[in-house]
C-alpha cells in the first residue's frame, strides 16, 4: 500500500449525537467509533490535518435539525482547538462549504473519510472527492450505517447496505481500507 503524505486530511462526517437516536434502527460496525478515535489520535499526534463535518438539517423531523442536541458532536469526535469545523446542509460535504478550496489551498491531494452514514453522506462525499481528483480512502471499519428497505420494499441489513455502499465506491471513486491499513499507510 502507498504511504500517506503528511498533509493527508482526515475528514469526519456527521459524527453527531443525532446518529444515536433509536429511530435510525439497527446499525453495523459497533466498533466504528473506537476506530475513529484511533485514527484521530494518530492524526493529532502527528500534526496532520483534521476536518470535522457537521450536518444541520432544515427538516423538522430530522434528528440533525438545528437547535437540538443532535447537532452536537459525539464525545469521540469533539474538535480540538485549531481543527476545522464545516457545516453542511446536504449529503456531500463539498456542496455549500469551502471544503474543496481548503484542501486545494493546503496542497492536500489525499483524504481519509470516516463517519456516517455509509450509504448517504459518506458515500456522496467520497464520490465527489474522487470526482474532484482527490485520492480518497474510505475506512470500512470506521464508518457505519443502518438497515434499509430497497425500492421494492425488501429489507436489507445494515451489514448488507454497508457492503453495497463500499462496493459502489471501490475503484472508481475511492480506495476502501481498514483502520489498521490506514494507520500502516500513515506510518503508525
């Protein structure tokens, strides 16, 4: 595996209290947050760039709506002083934010994406990142999702939805790696 440059940016997607609401249903990857913590610790110790993306929804029924506890970051993803916080209002972190300009301005060509929901904001951000020419890595065990019904009404487990989303990204848009693989590429 290729080494990650020192300016590789770790992008944390929507790791907010809203995602713990029971209304989301059954999730996969119960260890995702501990893997996010491991990656975040490595990035911080090595002075590598970290960007926290916060989702704020205008939908009244959303657990991510403005003014609610759900918009607050989870404890494991609390930004440190000097770390960038971007607020998005749509799925991808590249629309309505200055994410692309920040990455290009810092000379960053490589991003590592963690967070939620694999088949929603993670996937849409990774697709945009790949389309924009960034080397994009999605960390399979530091992302998670929930069971979901398909268009025909058939229920798919969180594991199935997660695997399909990662399959959609692998190759053309992103490289899919585990936390241990990313840490190895980052010199841990």
